[in-house]
C-alpha cells in the first residue's frame, strides 16, 4: 500500500506542476497583452498632444462634387427621424447631386408615415426605401437598399444623428483619392447634459474619436468605419461582396474586408455629427453588449486572414489585430485576476512569480486603466473644455459596468455558438422628446449644440 502511494505521488506532483505551469504561461500572456494595450493608449494620446496631425482632405471646398446617396437607417424611429431628415434638407451640397434615402426597415410605429409626409412636402429630394419583410438588422436593410443605388458614393447615418450643414462635402472629399474605400467622421453626443451617464459617455466618445481614431489616422494605422457619420465607395463595397447581413457589427466587418482588399479607411476629426447617447444604464448595457458580440463575431472571421495577408503592412496588421481583439480584453482581464489570486495563495513553490504577477496586475490597475482615462482627459483638453475632466474619476464606475457587460456578453456568445443560435440585432432605445433644431454650421459648436436644453458645449477641436 505504501509502495503504491509512493509510486503515484510523483505522477500527481507532475500533473499539478503541469497545471501550474500552464496557468503561469496563460497569465504571462495576458500580462503581456495588457502591457501592449497600455502602451498603445499612451502612444495614441501623446501623438494627439504633440505629434504631427493629418487632415489631408479638410481643405477641399470647391470641386466637381459627385452624385451622392445619403442612407438614413431607421427601425421604429418616430421620435427622431424627422429631425434627421430636416437637417439633411439644409446641408450644403448641390441639390441635383444629392439624394436622401430613408431606409425604413420593418417599422411598426409612425416612422413610415413621417418619412412619406416629409418626402411629399419636398418633391425630388427623397427616395424612400420601405422594407416590410426580409432578414432583421441594419446590415440586411442596407444590403437591400444598396441594390437600388446607382451613385458611386453612399453616405450612411443613423436616424438619431443630426448632420452639420457642411458635413456631406467633408465626408465626400476623401473619395477624390482613388485609394479611399470608406470615410468616418466624428460622433459628438447631442444630449451630453441630460444626466451623469450622458456626461460620462460624452467623455468616452471624446476619447475614442478625438484621440484614438485621430491618432490611428495620424500614424497610418487602421481608422475604423463606424457605420454612421461616414460613407463607402460603392465599387469598393461591391468588390468585397457588399454588406454582410450575418454580421451584427457590419461597420467593423466592412472596415476589415476593405483593408484586406487594399482599400483605405479615412477618419476626419473635424467632420462632426451629433447623436443621442443612452440616458439609462440598462440601455447602455444592452448597447455595449451588442457592440461586444458584434465585434467579437467580426474578429473570429477576420483575425487570421488579416495576420496572414501579405498585402497589408506589418504595422497595419498589428494595429488591426489589436483593434479586433479589444472586446476580448475585459474577459482576459478577469481571467488574469483569477489566475493571479491562485498563483499568489496556492503556489508556495512559485512564491516569487506569485508576487510578480500580483504586482503586475496592480500596476495595470494603476497605469493600464488610467491610460484610457488619459485619453479622455487629453480629448477634453483638445476640445477646449477642461471642466469636463472633473468627471473623470467617476468613469471608473462606467468602466466597471462595461467590464461586467462585456464579460457577460462573451459568455452568452460562447453559449450561443455551442447551441448554434443566431445572433439577434437589438436597436438602441431613443429618449428624445422635443424636436431638435437642425444643425447649421459644423465649425461653430456654440451655435449648434443648443438642442433640447440638455447639452454640453465643446470647444474648438484641435
């Protein structure tokens, strides 16, 4: 009996050692990724504060403007659709070259009636596309609508977005460059002053666009087409097979399919459009969960193809891979903390690594998380509204909510994949009650953000 026990003990120890070594390797890999993302955030922020800024297409004011179709995606948008259409009627673009196409996707409220009433009152300006059946989702609706479009340039807005008067020209200008396949402008919350959540989201949006997107444009990396406040070249879209109706995040999917076919995506920081952000935490949680599931879906289809594509530069592949993997980092962070606790308390023979791992995770909490907050602070500074920085400490709560929401969405997505359930697209709830004022001038924030009495002023964009 003792001999048998003596013989089995080395095997048990070996198995335990292999498990601990595996945990150590996984934790080491997670820490390396966290360090890479931390450095990335700081580099982007320093570039925006001190680096050379690229806005190569902003000065184009006079040109032979091409025909453009502006698609306004709408599903049960009776609260906001009229404001968007009225604002588009006032944009500074040749009227004979601009067609406004509201894409009404199976709405069951008054959206269709509102679209038809405005179209009837403005003959020749609108080509409504009413969709009563077919697959659900924005990508499926845009795919059907695109079949009716002959123009080479397609601009896409969501129904809650209000374009500034000069925005269409700014979005079209980059398409004079034959290498450009997609364009993205900056999104600014129009209801930033509604409550604490909207103010925090205003800071988050500022960091994401004013710093993150603009720095990727400056550094020749991979700016992301965001699905609204942007546009695509129709021949480029056809080359990659059109909108993919299987994707929840059709915008991210288009970004990476265009990249792999040699097309460039341009980000224009001064081309602003104004959106309504969620005013309730449950709506925000559903929104971030949908973004997470859609983004991870695109990652699973594009990551390996991107890394193996020799047509793309090494730095674009590296940045594209980091961009694709951004929504798996919160689950990896949770796994990292779990493994750190195990290593610290349960591995006496690896006590040094346990201390190092714990120190690394604590250091990430101090410097890694703060890297994203550094982006937000820099964005507030560049916007000329430093008072918003006082809200920065409260963003830790929003960070934790997003962390849990993304983690739960990742688990649900894995379960859906195992059970072969289809991902379902859910639209964001709208909160607008009063009709918003059409935007007039994209470069005069003091005039354009007097909407619904609940906004926060932005200074001049750096």
